[in-house]
C-alpha cells in the first residue's frame, strides 16, 4: 500500500516540476527550501548542541496553524526548557510568521516531503521525543516512520472541514478498497487525536482513527495571545490621532482576487464616511503586487507599508525609507505588504473584515479581531471555520454578509448605533475568553507522553 502511495506521490511531483520551477524563479518558492523538504540540509538545526535529543516537534502547515499554536509552543518551552523546541511549516508565509511570533523556538524548519527517505532524514536530524501536528494534516509515510521509531504523534486541535470530509467520501466511493485499509493503517500510528468538536471526532473515527485514541480538547485558536503593539501599529495609532482619520477598516487575510471586493465594501462606506482609511492586508506575499494593481485600478491613492520608514517586527531600523512618514489626506488605503503585522493592527480597527470569505476560499480565523472586541464581518464562504462563524453570528458577535456592498452597509449601520456596536464587541471578546482551555488539555496529554521519556 505504501509503495503505491509513494509511487503516486512521485508521479504527481513529476507533473508539478514545471510549475514548481516557474514559481521558484518568479517568487522564490519551493526551490529555496528544497534541501530541507528532501531532508538533506537543516541549517537551523546546526545551531543546536550536537548531543541534543528529546526534542518537541510542532508542525503547523501555514499561517493559521502557526498562529493557533503560539500559546501552546510557549507553554511547552516554559515547561520543558531543556528540550529543543522545533517548529516546522509547509509554506513560506508560515515560516515567516513562526520566526517572527515564536522567537523562543530553538529552530524553525520546513516539513519534509512525504517520501520515506525524506522523512527518515528529517527524523534523524530533529530526534524528537514527541511530534505535535496542529489541526489534521495526514502524511502516511511520516506517521509510519514515526510509529516504527515509537515516537508519539499527537494531532492537536484537530478538525476535518466539510470540504475535506466530502472529498474523502468521494475518494472512498471510488477507491475504498485501497483507501480505507491504507488510511486506517496510517492513522493507527498516531498516539492521540485531540479534536476540536464532536463532529470532528466522529469524522476522524470514520476515516479510520482508533476510537479510544480520539478525544475532545477544544480549539487552540481560542487560546491565542493578543499581540503586543508593533512599531507599525504605534505609528499608525499616532497618525490616526494626528490626522483625525476615521473610521479605520482593517481587511485582513484577503486572498487573491478578493481585493476588489474589499475595495467595493470600503467604497460603500466611503459614501458616508469620506475620511475613512482602509488597511488592506493580503494573505500571501505573492499577492502584494497584484493588490497594489487592484487599488490603482480603483483610482484610489495608497501607500505600501514597505514604503514607510518604520522598522518591521524583526528589524532594528527602517528599510527603504520614503520621503514622508505621514499619510497624505488624499490617501485612502494603506497596503500591508508584510507578514506578521496584521494582528496588532486589529486593535486600531473600528471595523474588521476577515478575508477568504467573499470568494470561494473557505474563510479565515475571526478570533483575532474578536479577541480585541472588534466585530468580525465576513462573507458567505466560511467552510473552514463554519462552527466558529455560526457560533459568533448566533450570539450577535459577528456579521455574515452576502456581498461586498452588504459589508459596507453593515459598517455604516454599526457606526450609526454605537451602543449596539459596543455590545456586540463585548460579546465577541467574552466568547473568546470563555472558550479558552484547549492548551491546558493538550499539555496534559503531551505530558503523559513525555513523562519518563529521555532528555
């Protein structure tokens, strides 16, 4: 079974080589981290003591998973200071955020490609006592090799989205004779599945997870740490006060082709609030230039964050300083073409839009603005966060809209009714606070695996 799986992985890789090569030349993706993905070289691990063993390895696919794991990672480092803490991601944006928001980690690396020879090299390099996979990214060869070495693998804050489960059921209908025993065998190598909800628990059991290893632990995303102010957020707060700009709309995690929708929503608001400022934060770096083109095509003046003489979150001084450090009165959009600075900007928002929801992308995490007491506004596509979205909308702590124009109208109605806006914001903040605890439950399960494990 594993041979067939590895063969199909290799065939898919061959077909994708031209795409990877083009993307590598154009955006620096894939080629720059290929050595780590193949398990040949891990420069970050070279800094660790030669005899270091017993590492705690946390894998977070991309930005969302990395953000959700910050509190857990910090707690693990504080509880087990003598164990190396290794963070891995799959995407470049995840890498950038992990390096910025988890400086206490001993190393940040790329997760290996799921071929046995890559996985073995990675396990030999990291030498973990436990592996924690945030949410539910299933890599059969990795699970198999970890199982052979008796390395506990725990899925933490696990979830199976509606889209993923529907895809699994389709594949099962066609390839069930192979897929069901193969997936069941792969999942049998995991020590525990700490799932977000009962629905997620039922789904992972249906996929083949051993029933007595499936536990309910809640969602790590509720345990997020509010980010400290950054040089950018401090500058923007002072600039808003100086210029009297209001209201401030922060549109975060906006995905490709969604930028025009965010601009339409903001344009609807501008009809009543001409001094409004849009802070637009695309989800991925490769979308920064395209976002700038969309703003330019909308005939709005804008400033890119990279043009400001303000240190980034990991910099001691400014890069590429411009002629001015203020926002001219005719500029209506601040384009955040950086990674790791969005979260602190939600604290300044009068209105918050959470991207990936006005196009068919599945939505993104609404809890960061909610934790600041801001009312998340999002579109109809929230499949990846359906339970959270439904809960907040039902409690009157968020607003789901069908169109960008509806988003603009929703903000106008909120600003016209300050008491309603305050009540909804407080409800959002309390929902986040009252739902914490997944980190404690995860720590208890991890401790069971680490107690008695070698240092």
